[in-house]
């Protein structure tokens, strides 16, 4: 891997790294986990809690809100390639701080929206900065500090989002009920700035080689010593491989259909005879199991490679989708939430670690930024895809059964194509 941290350049001194009694990559992972959790204001799970308030206070219909959200998400997707290249150039610390400042301001701005146009602009900023840019910067930071243990470290980072999914939605609901949705958005902005900016300043750095260290906490580099063996591809080179497109398809599929299930969750549960309170039970096991599954998925990715793990996870996700119509009791919602958490936790780890495993760290910002366009666009397509399917087929049951074929087909492709890429990646890493 050739980059500004090349071993031919004398290592830089850093007081925080020098005083850290353990491998600094774990501090980077902790800061990234916090940043990942604070992407929630721009995630569907966070935005969906405000939809009823938008409809009631802004005088817009549910379909208009959905249209604004979908259009903003698609537009936001096309900013990510530039964001990824900027992270490669600026480094994760500077990028994360700038993004956090802008996301905090966007949250404050969301509390000031007055109608459809300003709502659409607010959605664009929240999706660009929250779901897109801040998430990308967190994953980017962790990928730079790990190679052999990348899956496990990405799993630890994923705990941030899992904890946020369990803790923040109830706080948002309470905030909306007590101080109103506008003030609640303002407090979200304060939280983003107060938590992410100090964490980035203290604990986010560029490649470990820049500071005379090795990825994974291996023995420090000696002068002129060879760098850690790993793949090293540019974005055009990565796009020329079948592995890139199959990995992209698998992650985009779960982004698309997972977002659809979350966006329409309350309505899907209502069609099965469950009220809003029962439907909300999904998020308790969902958050906890997502965290545990992200860690488990990380261990599996490190051992078997991202492709094999993705194939199994997609098959599991397809089976879960097909069984959703049988979620007809609060107890079944808990089981569904746990199953959903398994799928999202494992695939979140594959998404975070897979591209760096196959294509290296040197250009990972550009590669992840390009792939992120597909992921974010897929989240925009999911809700209308499920809604149209339900309307044309007479209900969610038939729509879910038909859509479940998609992850099953991609799982087959992953098993055929990515098993070869897994073997190459693991042999290169162990060389």
C-alpha cells in the first residue's frame, strides 16, 4: 500500500498516541463508534419518528413527506463519491470534524422547516451528512488502523449504532412529547457537536504507519521495513472486478429492503393487527442483537472472508422477509426484532470491512464513497418499492414474498463469486 504514511517518511510524534497505554487503533474505534451512533438523526430509524409531526404541523401529506425523503436521499447519494475522495485527501479527523459541525447545524435547521420545500432541503442535508458522510468517515477511520482484525474492529464500531438505536428513539419520542419536535431537533444538533467533535480531535488519526505503528497493534515498524501485506487497488481497478459489483449488490439489497421494512414497520404491523406500542417493541431486541451480531459477524469475516459471510446473511434475510406476515403478536415482534438485528448486524460488518479487505486501504475513501452512492440510493428505493408492491398485490404478504427472492438470488451470486475473492484476500493478509 503506497500512501502518505509510507515507511520511507520518518514517523510523526503524537502526544496522545504516545500516552495511550494500549494500541491506539482501539481508541480510534471507540471514537468511530460514537460518531456512528450520532448518525441516527440522518438515519431512517431517526427520521421516521418525526414524520407524524411533519404531517400535523407543516400541512403536508404522508405521500408528500415520502416523496421529499426519497428525492433527498437519492440526491444525497451523489455527494458520497466526492466525500470519499475528500477523506482520502484530508484524513478522517479533519473530515469527521467538518461533517459533525455541518450535521449539527442541519439538525438545528430541521427545527426551522416551514413547508415542503424546506423539509426536502432538510432531508437532503440530514441524509447527506448523517447517513452518508459521518458514517463514511467513521468506517474510514477504523479501516485505516486494522487489517487482520478489521472485521472485529468494525463490529466494535457498530455497537455505537446499535446502542443509539436502543437508546435514542425513546429519548426522541419523549422529547417530542415534552418540548416539541422543533426543540428536539435542536437538542440533537447539540448532542452531535458536543460528542463527535471532541472525540475526533482526541482519538481520530490517519494511518498508523504515519506514527511508526502497524495495523492491528503489531510490532512497530523498523526503518525501511516493508509495510503490512494487503491488496492495493484504485477505484477504477476495483470497479473492474466482479467481486466489487457482487459485494455492492449484496449490501445495496439489504440497504434497500431493510430500509423498506423499517420505514413501513408500523403499517406492516398494523396490517397484522398490532398497535403502535406493540410495533415499537421491535427496537429493543433489534438494537441489542445488532450489536452482538456485528461483533460475531466481525469474527466470522476475519476468519472466513466477507463474501461467505454475506452469502449466509442474505439467505437468512430472505427467510426472515418471507416470515414477516406471521408476526402477529408482541412476542413475535421480539423474535422478529432479534432476527432483523442478526441480519443488519452481520451485513453492517460486511459493509464496513468488505471493501478494504478486497481492495486495500490506500484508496478506501474513494472506493467506499462510490459504493455509498449505491447504498444510499438503495435506501431511497426501498420504501416506495414495498409500498407499490403492497398496493398492487393487495397487501404486504405477497409483496414481501416476491421481494425476498432478490436477496436469495444475490446470496447465490456471492457464494459463487466472492468465495474466490475471500481466498485471495486471506492468503494476501497472511503472507
